[in-house]
């Protein structure tokens, strides 16, 4: 059985992190539109923005390590 290289592990970790954050963005956007309380809607919108920021940071690191 082949051992995973550090590049394989990083590839998997980064792609998993991006996928997780993108699911969070979808969920936060959905809930920001569904809740009636304006403060909660704003909070969910803020969460979505933070997740988008994390995705951008992760993708920047992926480019640094030439991970597609």
C-alpha cells in the first residue's frame, strides 16, 4: 500500500477545508434569508462573509503550494 506524501495530505486538507467553508456559506446565506429577526439575519450574513474570507485565504495558500 502506498504511503501518502505530505503534498497529498496538504491537498486533501485544503480541499476539505474549502468544501466545508463553501457549505457553511450556503447555509449561512440560506438562513440569513429565512429568519425574520433582522439582527439574526445580519449575524448570518456576517458569518457568510467571514467564511468567504477564509475560503480566499485557503485558496491563496493552495496557490502558494501549487495545489489545484
